C-alpha cells in the first residue's frame, strides 16, 4: 500500500509555521493533493480576555467563524500572545485559554466548517499547538478539549476524534493525550508527555474508520510522510461505529476534569 504524503496532504498544516498554526482543519481527496478548509491564528482582539467567537450556540455561523456555546461567561477565552514552538518561525496572532472555573469556565466554542461529507472527504484532519499544565485530577477517564462535531445549533455534544487529556498514572507530573472515534468510544492514550511544553498535534478522523493522533515535541521529528498504520503516536482501539456521514464543526472546550489553563 502506498504511503500517503503527509506534508502534501495536509497542505498548510506543515507548509505554514507550526508555531503560528493555532488551529488548522484540512482534508484530502487524493494521495498527493490537499484542501485546507480553515486556518486560524486567533488574530482577534484579546483585550479583557473575551470569549472566542459570538453567540449564542443556536446562531448560524459562517464558514471559518467561531460561535460560543453558552452565555458568554464560561467559554474559551482569547488571551494576548501566542505559543512558541522551538525551531519554527515566530508565532503570530494570539492564543486561547481553556479554564475549568467560573467565570472563565467550562464550556465550548465551535468553528463552523461547512458540511463536510463522507462521500467526498472520507478523512478529516485538525492540527494545533497546545501547552498543557500538569493535572491535579486523578480520574483516568480523562476529559476531551478539542475535536469535531456535526451540530449547527443547540448545546448537546457528539464528539468525533475527541482529543482527551488526563494525569499520567505512572508520573503524576506528566500528562497523557488520548484520541477516540465518536463520543468516548475506542479511546486510546499516548505515553507520558511533558507539561507546560508546546506540543504540535495532528489528529485525523475517518468516517466509520480509525482515528489517529500524532504528537511532536521536536519540530525536527515531524515527518514528510504520514506515519503508517501502527506507527502513529496513538490510534483508536476500534473503528467509528456511528452512522454519521457529515461533520460541520471543530470545537475547543473547557471541562472541570481538565488541567486549568490549557493553551492553544
């Protein structure tokens, strides 16, 4: 089986500055072609740590526009400055902070992607740079803070390729990251990762297939081709059992089980 071209398939995921890549969603239609759906460096006014996006969640978003989920009190907040990913060009824009306490709380903002359909795009990717504090929560189920969903209104969540975080059981100063298919189904975890360190992540979601996560702490280790089966940082334990055939949003989400002040 041919190895897929990681760099070409992700397009701006790897040709753009990794440090500036705050949130990129990409898709592919052939081995060597790519379509960048959305790139967002969070270059918004961060004065006063405003909510990410506009609301409420029942509003209809435009392509590439964030809609916050709740009441404008407990959503992800914009903060000035950005994350530096060693070895990459300087970052631009700002960053998002996910909190677990009121008033900067535990809720979500959604980035509208349009309707992405399985028949034309069977695999969808997202990439981001994040820095995660150590976790005081010993719950090994973890909590998800990013991923896809297919909702355009309301506040309920069905998560696809949900990105989970938890305290590492063997070294409680470190964290693990996990990837699932839908909801928390087929969740699988990485090994221990450093806290408060910029991590470059690439996650994929295959409709009725596997979800993969690749985590990089060193930009020199980012490959030119997508890792093959069995060599991703982590792969879901099974395939997506849902009947979902469309995805419409990428989200960032606060949760009381997360470490406080995750940065993206």
